[in-house]
């Protein structure tokens, strides 16, 4: 499990105690978009789309692309499919973002989409195409899964 910021823990305790608190603002997104994301996460029936998942997905996607230089990066399978460990695979982070984008209303979607597109461009630049993805990859219909893995 990821380490939680103390503020997030306190907010969650208060929320459970019945205090209606606004969700924490997601880095790079407006308060309004963060609230829309929070709503999608709370109402989603998807096991992998849970409160905080979008924030985690964005952080994971950024971290994957963080190392400086031009060396290619290779996504790796996660060793466990639980909702925490799944983020070890950057492609899972992208799956979550796709899922949330689909469920957001137009304006917050456009804002999150801008962030994701910037990261997508870097992902495309830092990873290599896998010409045999159709034989090797699960859900190879998703472009971010048609890249060479480590
Ligand atoms: Zn796990």
C-alpha cells in the first residue's frame, strides 16, 4: 500500500465521521475538476476506480516518465492484481485514467485530458513500439499496451 499523506488520512477520518469535506485537490487540476473526479471515483462500480485512484494514476504516470535522458522506458507487469499493486504497471495507471476520462462530464474531462495528453506524448517518445503486441499483450487494442515491455 502507498504511504498516505497525513492530511489525506485526517480528511478521510473526518469524512467517515460524517463531515462533508471537499476532496483534496489533485495536482495540476482545478478544485472543480478534482471534485468531479472524486465523484466519478466514488460512484464508479469499477474495482480499480476508487477514491484517490486518479491522483495515484497521474503520479505513477509522471514517475514512470521522470528519469532524465533519452533511454527507452519499459512498462512492466505488476506482480499482484490488487488495486494497490496494479499501479506498479504504468499501463494500469493509463487504464484508470482512460476509465475516469470516459465517465467525467465534458469540462472536467477536457482539463484532465490535457494533462494526460502531455504525458501520453512523453510516453510515446520514451517507449518503443511492440510489433508483436497482438500476440503478447493483453488488451492490445489499447495503444499504450502496444509498447515493448521490460
Ligand atoms: Zn497486491
